[in-house]
């Protein structure tokens, strides 16, 4: 088993006890909730006559079902309005801080917690959402949990979990122009597989990761779950500290200096032992696009769709399913594939740096005929910052729609959905069948810059040709 890693240190520091099942009862320092997975959990508390144990450790926002166009109340979708009301009522009843629409702090839960300074190194973080692994970018151990576990955290501030193995995923070298954190994580998942991380926490390291900004690290950690890992993290360093300093919930004054000393100590030791180590060369990573129905079915934009004989035997059945669903042939180039809808946003790529890079590519260009393209900021703060910088005007001038914050078409639990067999170029995190709202809709995952390249050419295009 691993020893001396950040994961081991944080796990040990938060262990309350060992349960008869052999699982660890782990204290959760920060609990994030939203409108979709919390109503049933609160109902379970009510049925048992329980209260929220530490309401100050739970933070709520609305993101999954909120429309990105008109957000007037009541919401047009009756179920969405019901979820909104339930969250509002439950937060009021249990004295939980709630960042509602119009607060200036509403947004995707995995965007607002970091930008408010709520997510900090050495924390345990839980949320009823798969992509809670995002918060590992800060040197936190962050888990996506189910509704019954949301109940457990509300009631006891703990979770019953089995300890994970730790794999060090090292990426070294300088990324080529036009290659981003999204390409790095898609490349890692492609090489290790969507089940490769089962039973593991991923520690991302190496010179490439060290050079990444916090927002790039969040993109990387966000998709750990897509590679099967329960969580992913980056050791805290000066980049982490510079990002956090001065944020609303970050330690202040003397407490800041004390916090930094502790944060430095929880980083993995130089002689830490890992259960596995894999190493990648940044020079081998190209702008990456998924061609199939899992995030692991990705290729460099200049490559062709793989043939069955290029794959391990156990991957051929799902590859065949993907060929048929996506209307692609083995050996076919992915570049040139016609695109109908282009979506920039999500907890993976809806932050200000994502929008800046997308706007850089969009400036002076225009969305191709027949393409619907829109940009959804990850939070009200991101939207405000983007508008202050004039990014919204660049997008609008290029033919993109500029929307309000929310999860939007990432999972289509709101009005933003694909229709029929439309193909989407998406900066989100999942390309499963039906993920973007149509049972037959098709999703190609890529970086925000690549989405813009697809939007302005009307087809899958190597963004390096436009830079």
C-alpha cells in the first residue's frame, strides 16, 4: 500500500474510526449540495427526526436544472421549480448557506467553491455529483457521492469508505501550442482506460502539471472519475497558494501563514511510496477528440478512428457499439466530421481561462452556417469577469449565444438539449449515449478552443490551424 502520499496523510487526519465492515469512517470537512441529489436526502433526515449536524460545513447552490436563458420564477419546467423550492426550503430550515440565482455567487458547484476559497488543501470534500474530484486540484481529497451518502454527511458529517490505492500519474515536458489540460486528461484516459483507475486515487504530478494554472489543474482532476479513479489530486504548491490568497473563505492574516505551513507539510513526501506509477510525455499529446461513447474512446484530431484489430479484445464490443451509434467507420478520419451544435461550458471547462482562450480563437471569425453555438459561464462571477473583459462581445460578434450560468447541455437536465441525431462538439466531460438530452444525439468531447474551431468551420478541425 501507498505510504507518505498526500492521500494517506489527509485520509489519516480525517479518520474517525474503523467500522466493523473494515471501512473507514471519514470526517468530511466540506459538503457541497445542489438541487438534484439533496431533496431525497433531506426527506430521509425528516423521516428520522434528524437535523444537519454541522450546517456551517455545507454549502448549497443551484446548477443542474437552472435554465441558461430565462430564469424567471416560477421556472417553466414544473419539476425544476419543485427542486428549486425544495432546496430553498431545506437550506432555510437547516440554516445552510445557499447561493441562489442573483446572489452574484451562484454557479456550478465545482466552480463556485474554488473561486470563493471554500476548497482548500488538506480537506476532505464530498458532493452528490460525480465530478467532485475537481476539488483535488487544491490538494484535497474529494469524492462524488450518492443520495444516501448525502444523507449520511448531512446527519453525521462522515462517510463510510474503503481506503484507495494511490497511482502517481506523471506528465513531463512542455505542452505543444493548441494542446490544453483537457487534451492531457483525455489522453490519460485513452491510455489507461475508463476502468483503469478503479480502486485508485490518482496523484497528478510532473513538470507539465507543475506549470499548469489552478484552473487547468481543476480540468485535469475533474475527469479523474471518467478514468475510473474515485478521486484525483495535485499536491499544493505556490500556484495553489497564490490562487487562494485573499479569497472570501481563505484564511486571513496570521491564520494564512499558519495554513500555508500546514499545507506544505501535507504534500506527498519526496520518498513517498505509490501502488503504481505511470509516466507520460507532454510532447506525445495532440488536441484530442472523442469518437465514441465513452471518454476513453478518444484520438488525436489528426488520427483515424481505430480499427478493432488495434484494440484489446475486451474493448472491441463497445467499439462496435460506438461505430454504429456514432455512424463512424473504422479507419475513418475524425477531422472533417460535420458538427451541428457547439457547447462551451460545464464544470470541466466553464472557467474564465477557458473562456479567454475560446474567445482568442473566436475573435475575428464567425460561426459556420447551420451551426448552433453557445457559451455558458460556470458561475455568476465568471460571467461578470468575462463581461468586464469584453469576452461576451467577442462571442456575440462571432455568432455565439451568450448565456447565464449553469450546467447547461453537459447533462441536459434543463432546456439545453440536442435534438434527434445532432452531433455536438462539447467542452463537457461525458459523451455517453443520450447524455446531452437526445436519446440518439452524439457528443464529441474536446477543449473549448477546439469547440470554437469546430463552430467556425462547421466540422471537426485542428485548432492549431487557426492559431
